[in-house]
C-alpha cells in the first residue's frame, strides 16, 4: 500500500495510491497509516480520489486510523469516488468524518 504525503496550506495531505482498500490490504493500510500518523498534529486529509472500491474491512481500517490519531489531530477525507462515497453514506460514516469534494476544497476549508 503506497501513499503520497505533502503539506498543503497547513494540513497534511495523504493520497492513497491504490484503486482498492479491501480485506487483502486493510491490515497493511492500517499499519502504514499508523506509522505515518505517529507525529501528526492538526488536520490530516486522506485523499481517496484514486480508490474505486472499499469494503467493510477497508472502512474498518479507516475508522481504526481515525481512532489512532494523536490527541489534537483530526482525520478528514477528500476525493471520494461515487462508489466509495456510497459506502460511507450507507454506513452513515459520512456523519463521523468531515468529507471534502477534493484536496483543494479541504485546504480552503477551516474545518
């Protein structure tokens, strides 16, 4: 599981470089994100614009990452494709996460 990370207007933007977050990669995703989040502070935006499919294991991994965030850090999401957005809406996780249309709108937001 590969990520691209960069700072954008005071937020840390992490782009997932994969087309799926499913049972086959969920543990690897969570472990890599845990390493990446160890020193996080403030807003962290997970850009999922390349992810076309997410299953319950992938959703659970993202929720686990949110719970592992250091105190004072907040995980937000951006760039959900229609199929991924549908999963978040069906499970009502869209009420748990701040979701932005894309990384640019996330950086413009002061959530």
